[in-house]
C-alpha cells in the first residue's frame, strides 16, 4: 500500500468512526425516534402531505386567498401536533450539531468544508 492509499484508508477509518459516534449520539437517536414516530402517525403524516400539496398548488396557480387561508389553517394544526413539533425540534438540534461539526472541520482545514456551490446542472 503506497502512502496515498494509506492516507485515504486512514481518512475512511476516521470517517467510519465519526459516523458511528454520530449515530450513537443522543441527538441522532432522538431524531431517528422522532422520524419513526412521524412515519407512524397517520394524522401528522396527512397534515404534512396536505400542507405540501397546498404549497405546490400556490406555486403553480396564481395567488388564491382561499388556498392561502387553508395553508394558514394547516400551519396552525401542524404547530399543535406534538409528533410534528417533536420531529421539527429534533431535526433543528441535529442540524445545529452538524453545522457545529462543519465549523470545527472548516477551522481545522482552514477553508469552508461543506459549502454549497449553488448546485444544479443548468
């Protein structure tokens, strides 16, 4: 094994360790449990689907006050749904942890590690 292969293997080993540490963390476990609870909650899933459909309708059609009112009503129902709120909070905490991780890596390597380049092919 040459030096480059050895270095790449070391990075892969450290990455596996990082992933295992992340998935073992309380933050990740709470997110996974909240995601599972969301998937198992038909009422919460229906609210989210309906909200997504109404948002899509608003984007495709001209402005419609009745659809906007329905969206506001759905937002209120989602805010009152414990399963949805648990998932959102767990997601926010996980994203915060990953952003902090990104900041530490960026500081260590002296450049932005996980930087969006705007994406898209066209």
